[in-house]
C-alpha cells in the first residue's frame, strides 16, 4: 500500500466481486470504509459538530499493517479526490481523530455502540447530550439504551425540555421510566407529566432532534458564549 498505488495479492474473482458488490462477509466488529465511513456523516464529539467525511486517513504500524488514524472533513480532501490536487493545497486539512468521532451510518453506529473503546462510552453528561441532539431519533434512542439509565438521565437533563421529551417518548415505557428514576426531583416530575399526558411529540424517525441551533443543550456551568 503505497502512494503510487494499491496492490492486492492472492485475491480470487469471487473476493473481488464481494468487495465491489458490498457483500463481503464481515465480522461483528468490522465495517467497510468506503461504504460505512467515506461520504457519511460523523459527529465530532470533541469539537461538537456534525461533519461529512471527505477522506479517510490511514497510518502504518511498525509491523507494516495499516490502521485508520482519522477522517478528513475538509474541502481540501474533496478537491484532491476530484483530481484538483494543485487547488487543494490552498485549503487547510480538517482532520478528526478516529477516537473522537461517532459514526452515523447504520453499521458504524451499531459497531460504536457495541465497542467499549468507542468514544460514546467515555462521554460525560454534557458531551453525551451534545451527541444525542445531533443524531436522528432512532439512533439517539439506541444510545440511551446502550449507556444505561444513570448516564442517560444526566444527558437528557442537559438537553432542552422539548428535546428530552422526544427522546424519552422514543423509548419503550419501561426504559423511559428507568431513565426518569435516575433524574433529579424537578426533572423527574416534569418528564413523568409529559409522558403521562402523551405530549412527548411526534416521532420523526430520521429527523434531527428539532434542529441543533434551536435545541442545543444550555452552556455548562462556568461556560459563556456557547449559545447559538
């Protein structure tokens, strides 16, 4: 695997067809970079932004194997892929470390939830709230069920009430109650009233949670100037 090209060894026609058709057998923790990462959206859990992957950056390990180091979300990579390398040099590379992102593609999202080393499993309440608000409703509900009631409660309390209501309304009643049980008394009472009245909002499966600029979590204590 060099700058001049990529050479595949000992690969038969059936394997080539499997790669090209997207039917390559995968292990539970494997994904396809071209299908599940490139040109898909990711959440930068450190920079708190939703971006589209323009390129995948690889690094070589000491034993010669390759590993994914980061993704490029800048316009520079787009120009490079179009063959306009001379023009791409005028733009700055915008890379997001692989350890600091969450994939929103269907398989990428599921693998990150199942992999304990993924970023979603080490986020505090504020960062988890930021992530939930940038995901579609179904994906956010999966995150809540994966991280558990205690962590989910802290994150939901950091979102706007209308967003928190939609998140809890997307859960099964028993799961929602377990999250509410971990909340402070004020939030507990508010969300029990909302769920009891059936006014948690229309369930839009693939829409972002009401628009980030309208419903981002309030600034954490001691932070200013973050409200859009």
